[in-house]
C-alpha cells in the first residue's frame, strides 16, 4: 500500500502542525502491521527525496525551502560536521551528529538552518545576545562515494566493516563475507541508505588482504580513493603494440639532433626520463640552451584507449612505497623514456641566452635525439661541489662547467623580477621488507643540481606559454593567483608574531621577509607562515599569470609522461608548428583543466596521506614500546585548545593542549599567534623551540598529542581546591584544581 501522496496532502493542508511518526500514522488511519511498515518506508523515502523533513523532537513537516542551503558536509572525527555552502560568501554551518541524518562524509546535501535553543541559552548566560546558527540535513543530493574501505569483523550473529575514513562513523553490515577471515581489509559497495534508524549495509567487492601484510595499508588508501593502480588489459595490450623504434617515417619533419651532446639529469631512483638538456655556444654570441622533452604525443593519440585512461588518471601519483603511473610501464620506462645510448623522439625548445642568462629568443620543433649520458642529481651535485669522484663523463663535464654558472644567473634574474623563493623541507621515508618505517629524515635533495634543471624547465615552459598566447588560440595554462586580503593579513600577523617586522603585500616584500628570516631560529616557521597563506596553483583555459614565479605567461610542457596537461600542450604546440587546427575547443579545455586540477590535488593528498599513515604507525609503535624519547620541535601554529608542534626530523605534527600545561593557565590570543597567561604574559609564540614527549597516538583519527618535556620531569602545581585526575606520566591519580574553567 502506498502512503506517499496521502502524507504530502495531509502535511500541505492548512493548519497542519508538525507531528511525530505515530501521530501521523494515527491521523492517516494506518492500521495493520503491514500497512505501518509501508507507511514508515514511504515516510523515510520522502525524507530521502527531500520532499519532507524531520524537525526537532522527531516531528515531520514539509520543508521550508527558503531556509535550505546546498553544499558539502565535512564530518569531523571528534563529532559533528561542518556544512560548506556551494555559494561563495555564505558562512559555514555547524551540524550536530543528531542532525546529519543519512549523510556520509563529503556528501552534497541540502540543510535547513535553525538556531539551537540550548546554544542560545548558554550564550544568553554569558551575556551574548546573538544566536548561533546550526544546520539539519534534510536531503542527500549526491553521494561523495558509493564505496568504502575498512576492516572486516565477525560476531556470532553478523559481520560488519569498520571504515578507514576518519569521518565515517557508521559501521557497514555485511550479509555475505565470501569466506574472508576477520581483520582483512576489504572494499565495500554501499547499499542505498534512507533510514537512519536502520544499519548501513553493503557488499564486499574485493579482499585487499590481512591488515598487517606489507603494502595492504597503501592498497587500502588507493582503493578508498577510487584509484586503480593496475591498467585495464585492453590498455596494456594497446601499449604493447606500440614500437619505440625511430623509423625513417617517424623521422620525417623532425630536426636530427642525434650528433649533439645531450644528457639527462634525474633522481637516483628515477626510471622514466622525460627531459634532457644541452648547451652550446650560439653563433651570434651567448648560449644555445636546448630543452628536449619526450614526444609522448607521437605515441599516445587522442581518443585511444591509452589516452582515455591517462586523462582519467590525470597524472602519476608518487606514494611512500610505490608510484601509480599515468601511462603504462611499457611507455614510461621504454618507448617514451629518454634512456641513454638510444634514439628517441622529442619535442625541443631552443633558447638563445646572453652571457647574463637573459632570453634573447627561442624556437620550438619536433626532433630526434640520442642521449649521451644519464646523470643523477647526486653526481651533478658532487661536480658542483668540486668533488673529483662525480663520475660525470668527460664529454658532458665541459657542458656542465658552462651550464651551472649560467643557471645561477638565470635564477638570480628570476628572483630579481619578483619570483618567490620559499624553501620548505620534505620528508623521506625508507621502508623495510615488511613495509615498516626503517628510517625517517628530511629529504636530502641535491639542491644546486636540482635548481640547475629547474631553471631550464621553467624557461622552456615559459617560452611555450608565450607561443600559445601569441597564437590567440584556446590552450591550457598553469596559473597561480595572488593571496586575497584575508591571506595577506594573516601572513603579516604571523610574521610579526615571529619577530619579523614585515607586512607583505607584494612578491618583493615576501622575499624581503624570507631574507630577514634566513639563518634565524624562525626561518622554517616563517616560510610555513607565508606558504600556508598562498592560493593553490591550478590549470586553466584563461591565462592570468603565475604569482609565485612572477611570470605573466606560464604553462606545463616538460613532463608529458606523468602529467596529462603537458601532453595536451604538446598536441597544441605541434598543431601550431604544422599549421593545423587546434585539437580542442575552449569550453572543452576548461573542462579538462578543471579535471586535471582535481586529479593533481587528489594525488597530492594521497601522497600526503601515505606519508602520514607510515609516520603515524611509526610513532604508534614507539609509544607502545619501552623506549621513552624526547623530541625537539617548533610551534608552527596556535589553536583555541593548544599549540601545534612540528618535529623537524620527521615533519610530524601534534598538539600540546593547554590543559596539559600545569605550570600556568594559558589561552590563545585573538590573532592565534601567542599563548598567554590570564595576566597577559606571553609564554609561547609560534616559532618557539620546545621539547616534547609523546602522550597519545590515535591512528584511527590520525592525530598525535604531545606534552612538554618539563611537564613530565617537573610538574608544578598551584594552590587551589583539589580534584583527582590521572597523572600524564604514571597514569595514577593526582590532585588538580576543582574550580578551573576553560575559556576559548
């Protein structure tokens, strides 16, 4: 029996007041047990469709459309959720757990805004007259994901999966476990969920393996993100049919650069080499710098199976224990890779530079090269450092002797023109054969060697962008907008708190602040303060310039093996050179640019999560061992409840709560840059060095708590009324002040 139309008509009648479920059933004369089940089903179905809403105290009514807002729901690990409206300028809204309904993390939802009577009462008692708006989910418009990854558990009565995602608070009931043992990670397809009073259910799609087996943690991370590491069979088959042989037919229309001294410089562990360089005196004076990029567009044709898969992926993803490539290995390490002592098809940018590193002109063309050497950053760095055991072939040494000083001049010019130079360390993690952390350290990249190649690639990318702009055709660009007013202000406040007298509003003023911080104890924290107040670089069909690099025109051209936008740019540039129509319309390019920005952000997040997962596991093992360690850290930010401390050796962050500091009553200042006593005395400032000890490692929610080392060694107490709390060191009861109140 259907009740949906009766429910809607009854609620739409004049004078209807919100009723509870049993009141509605009685009013509609729902009698038998079967009819009540149908009624309940229709009631929840209408709620899921957004046609009715559940109000406070479980009363039902038609939705007030004027009070509804559409946006995304971010579930918080410690409880509640934050609703982020789609429309810019609208404030974020808090949604309590009881008001999230059937919404899951990151779902697009419609919420009804109301004012919490309890919150209003509390604020009135504090003398605050304004009401805090809250939200109630009235409809799930779009699920963020229909699959989740978690840990399989069995009970005598049923089986369920505990999702890995920190904000995913609902276990998933499983009817058929497919014989998979407990404590295996599994990928689950979620069933439709419309009734919050019934369990969320799903079906197992894939067994990822026993939770502690090597690699299963990262497999789970990828599966949860919907990333497929293996390529489909038809894509692999298509790649295997591609030959990398440089035939006379493929040579046609290309400039033959095989006699030139051309070489690659890459990390020690690199297996795909997509760029090579050369340097020779220019006939008209100055230098001829060649940047030769693997011509992936020759092998990956638009609309092919490989091309469609590469676009779906958007880019390669570099995780702590593996790389998920954009293109099949057959292409990345053999056909397209510029391996030494082999002929390879390339696309070349030749730049005429004067002796001071300024660009006098440039040209681009399809080419074929024969790399004479495969160098590593370590080798080149040893050469730059004047070491004699660098191992660079003699034929290349003379080129490096000229290229390194020239690259320094190019870099000096770029910085002088306003390019922002922020140096922040990255973490390098080495794993043992069991997938456990063996060693953790800041990445020791060969800085000058890396900069040498970086300057060459930046010049090539900039030249190609200028060619595309001049053609006045639709193209894809790499853009970076400048900070907004709020970001500029926050940047200045944080620098001031660090003792750096700067309120930057331009690139030059940012570089001046960086220079002031250089060599001081707050150098790293100052760089972070600047970087976190930058916007994110992205891809766009509209060229707005690159703020950080101080380039009016910029694109990505130099890494087509691992970035799809670079492959697009190769196709666009080749069309221009050959006088052909551009392969894509402007609207399609904008759509692709947005997609590539999203896949890049997803890749960055996965890389970050893979590092955090291994790092968190390391500290969890440490806190569970008998080893007691004190760590040196720096305060990188201050929150309402405490201070965020980062350990420079591992870049791990954790909170020191104000409640754990027994020597003083502390609270954050309004600018969130200092921790002060009630009397206004500054006790801690961002950038301060502190010694901390591990207090808690929560791997499920992904956070760490520290305590200050001196609080463990010499706890100090104030005279006050006493209450009993566990001691942080021993776990035994100890007295604390009874009347202490928190103010945030």
